[in-house]
C-alpha cells in the first residue's frame, strides 16, 4: 500500500425504496428495489456483477442481483438498483415466524466487482439489518 493511503471503509446501507413486483409465477416472485447507500470514502468507484444471498433469520429468502453497473460517488449517497427472486413457498413457511415476532433480522452475504479506470477487483459484501414489522 502506498504511504498516505488510508484503508477503504465499508459502504453503509441506509435503507431501500421503489420496491415493486416485476412478475410472479406459481412458485416465485421477482421483486425490484433500490437500496440507498452511503460511500464514506474519498474516492468514487464503479460496482458491477454484484450479488447477495438474503436471509431472514436463518431462512434463505433469495439472491439479490445487481441490475446494472453503478457509479458510486465519493462521500455521497447513491441508489443501488437490485432485483431478487423470492420463493413463495419459503415466504409462506416463514410467515408464521413473522406473525410471532415484532422484528426480523435480515442478513446478506455476497460479492461484487469494484474498480476504477478498467481495473476491477472482487470484494465481499456483508449486510445485517433488523427490521421492525407492523402487521396490525
């Protein structure tokens, strides 16, 4: 590492918006969303080929897949378009757990390619977020 370079910080997950259903069939639903994130680093980069397996508790809900390459500005918030294919049978099995608890711990683990000026490296992605559910 060069002198004067500080290690990069992890991108922070702030929330999500624009959730919609792209399509359904008898066993699954394709959902699109934009994750809102913040880059605390002093340099902007491009992210591509991202994916993340999403768990609610210990139950695998599906795999998030990055829709397109995303430019991440330095020290700024940005939208990260994703889509996820969710098994409807898994959701039905997990719904009884959701009714018995006020919150759910969502975890994600995956990887992406991050880079600048045509040079890309693989980076792991990890996310953990507790969500309060208000079903009534």
